């Protein structure tokens, strides 16, 4: 259930980018699917498993539904997804998907017997890879490189807190809440208040 929610949220961000680029329905489906499934696919491949959507295509179906719904909205309400409101939805949906996938990826890594540091890395990859693919395919600079904003850092924080709470033997609900709070909170602070690493001397 949680993975499906993360897939849907990230798929929406892919569809919003497709709307901004004026793509056709297949472009919407491609960006939505790559964004929604990209991070989890990388995680599963690194763990030596089949990608999560291969044997159960329900998550791909979710991406297609989200994509076509977004295309229909963009067609009948031109400008709705491309403007300021769409931009805000993109940023905050991406933050939500980032934090959720960081937690899920870490859980999957730990469940597969990966060492803690490897599981944290898998969580960060799951959270960020789909968005990187989305931006590259759309011809944009990946969001992780836009600025010094906390992005992969936020994903890593959510993954690390998840691994820590699992190690403490806390209930799954508390682990999920803690990981989500850490990841989303750090990303939200970066978006709202400019939390970021200092720039290198002499660089913009």
C-alpha cells in the first residue's frame, strides 16, 4: 500500500513535468511511469531481485491512470498544471514522494538482509533516482542539482532515521512516522526557509 502511494505521488510529478513540456498522452505515461517506478526498480535490481512491477503490474497501471488523468486535466484546463500552482504541486508532491520512498527503500533493504549503511543508501537511491530520470528525460537539470537545497540529504536523513528506529526495535508505525518526519521535515525546511549547505567560496 505504501509503495503504491509513493508510486502514485511520484507519477504525478512526472505527469506535471510532461504537461509543462506539452507532451502527448504517451509522453505523460512515459514520464509518470519512469518517475514512479524508477527508484524502486534500481533498488530491486541492486538487491538481486526482479523489479517490483514485473510480476505485479498494478503499480504501472497506477502510473498510467495518473498520467492519463493529468493529460485530461491539461487538455481541458490549459495552463492549470503548467503554471504557478502546478509548480507548487510538483515541488511538494516530490517532497512527499521523496520521504516516503526513502523509508520504503530502507525497509526493503533491511528486510533483504542488507547491512545498515547499504540499506540507508538504498533508501536514498529509491527516493531520488526516479526524479533524476524524470528531469533528464524532460531535458531539465535534475532537481537534485538545482541548488544547494537539501534533497538527497533529506532522503538520506529519512532513511537513516528509519534504520535507527528499526534497530531500536520500535513498532513499524513509529518507524514509518519517524522516517517520514525526518525526510519530509528537512526537505520542507529547505523549501520554506532556505535550509542548505553553504556554497563553496567564490562560487555562486
